[in-house]
């Protein structure tokens, strides 16, 4: 009888253990059907899950299978319960602190090879498989880290950029904006100039006298305030100037005088070689010293005030690269005080110029004046033949030398223009404005 009871007890234990294994295999198959991606964390989670299910189902199966045997043998029924309790103690308790978020994070872990459909009858308890799987995972992660290190990186943002909310991005060399070009400096365009001059004139007949010619010389010094040629059109320009001169005789100092002259002209370019000009000028002469004669005059007395209206034509012909021919004609109407100085003057001038070098020019000139006095019966003919030399010392200074003879006659018997002359002049540009 006792042997039969031991047989029944052994049969119950065998049935309970086989039923628990069958239940765990079913649970494992169900978990495998839900996902084909396994990881070490998934394996541990799955093993914990089916351990929980086994713990829940194992007492029920054992109790149901051994119920009849426990009724007939109440003392012997405690043995399976003790074994079941020992089994529960050997199985680790499930992790109840795991949250749903952890399960989602586990699904994002590196992938492993898919498990076959024919799962083993028991959970994977091989330590080699659990240890080799992380090694494969670590090698993949190492390869990814190497790729990330080798990939080009953007330059880090400085702390100041983060504080300002700026994002600095370096452009390739060919996309760099060109450096700011310096603005061209506007060249100074003067509207006028101040010029100075000093000259000396020597002649054999200083007063053009027929009875007693006097040889004397004049020293002339003065300044000119001249404006630039203001354009009124494409070929029309306006120009003005003011001259002041001091004329001093070397021996006849009682006749020294000062000159003030105003000029306004309108210049017109007629062609590439010709030009025309209409101008108005006023000159006033003042005695510089007192006179000891009976008809004496005092310093500062004006002895001539003359207005002139002039019409002129000019032309330049280039004969060779170094040889030019300049010609000039002028018609002048002069209205003077005293009236005895009113006259009409026709002037003609021609000059042949040769450029020896760039700053040096030489030439020969011919000048003729025909004067007709309107307030008295007098006509003058005046001719001058001379040579000249012009030297450009610098951009602002030049020198002019003239020497020649004067010829002429007048209806007035006391007038004679015959004689020789020499002059030298130095011109200096004092400044521009």
C-alpha cells in the first residue's frame, strides 16, 4: 500500500513538472510570434515574463493534478506543495519596477539576428549565446563610432555666439564675398587759379617819338586772378580774369604807373582746329608818382579809362609732329576817357613754332596792328617781327623770351615806331582753388 502511494506521488510530481514546462514553452512561442527582433534586454524581459506566468500557472496545475491524491493521502500531499514552494524560491522574483517607457526603450536597442520559428522547448539558457550577443553589438557600435568620428563636423559655436543667438557659418573660399573696394578718390577740379609774373622790357624808343627817341626799360610785375573755363555747352565756355600790374621805368620814373584790368570772355570751339571768342575788357591806368612839371599830376591820378569790345578768331595747324602754325585775328572797339583815345584796331598775328624738346619751344612771329582814331584825324601802322623762346620749367612755372624789331608809321608827324626791343618774362602759378 505504501509502495503504491509513493508511485502515485512520483507520478504527480512528474506530471506537474511536465505540465509546467509545456506551459512555459507555449508562453515563449507566443512572445516570439509578437516580435522577431531580440536583444539582451528583450531576452531578459521575456525570460522574466514567462517566469511570472509559470509561477502563476504552476500552483494551479499542481493543485488540480494532485487534488485527488491529496484527498486520499492528506499527509503526503504536502510534499508537492513544498517542492513547488522551493521551485518558486529558486526562480528570481520579477522586476515590478519596470515601466512601459523602459519597454519602448528596449525595442530601440541594437538589433540581433531573428529567431527561427521553431523555438526550443525551453528558454535560451546558454551562457555562450548571451555573452556572444553583446560582443556582436559592441563591435557594431564601435564601427558606428568610428564612422561618426571620421565624418566632417561643423565648426563649434562659440559661447558668445550662443549668447547672442547667432550662428556662424564659414563660406568656401570661392563663395567668400569680395573685399570692399576702395572708393575712387574724386580728382580735385579747380574753379580758378592765382598766377604771378615778373618781366622786363627794353626798347630803343620807349615813347615812340619821332623827334627825340629815348631808350629805356620797363619792369613789370603783377598778379592775375583767373577763373576756369566754365562749360555752357559741349563746345562753349565762359572765362573771366582780373589783372593788376605795376609798371616802372628804369630812368623815367616820373611816368611810372599802375594798371588794373578786368576781362570777361565767351569761348566757342568752331572746329577741331579753329575757335572764336567774344570778350569785354576794361583797363585803368594810374600815375604812381607825383610830377614836378607845371601840368603836374599827383600819384593815384587816373589818366586812362578804356573799355574794349573784342571779337577774335584763332586757328592752329599741325604741320609736323613738332612744327605748328598759329594764326590769330582780332577786331577791337575801344571807348576811352579821354575821348581822344577812342579807336578801332585790326590786329593780325601769326607764329611758327617748333618743339625742340618737350619743355622747350622756339618760334618766329609776325604781328601787325592798324589803328583808326575816331575822334581825330590819325591812323597808325605798326609792325613787329621777332623770335621767341618758351621754356616750361615745371608744371607751375615757365619762362618766355622775345627779341625783335618794330616798324611803323603814323599820320601824326611826331609818332615813329621804328626801333628794336627785347623782353623776358617769368610766370608762376601761385595756387588753385
